[in-house]
């Protein structure tokens, strides 16, 4: 994950109800770009090249 995604995650950790428009200001991205990055994290994956993969299993998943 790049530093922009970490900025977004920090802001969401501070305020989980923050709007994409407000996140846009912290991440220096457009609102649709912020929404896309948040959706990738919500889906449980975010790839940052061939060497790293971060996976957050869904609640209640096994394994």
C-alpha cells in the first residue's frame, strides 16, 4: 500500500464516518479516486505490486 492509502486509513481510524469529500482533502486525490481506494480496502485486498499483498479477511471467515 502506498502512503496515500495509509493516510486514508489513518483518517478512517480517527473518524469512520468521514465523507469521501473530506478524505479527498487529506489524501490529495479526487473524490472518485478516494472512493475507489476505500472500496479496495473494504473488499479485503489491496495490491501494491508483485511483491506485496495485504488481505483482511471478512468477519466470521475461517482460516
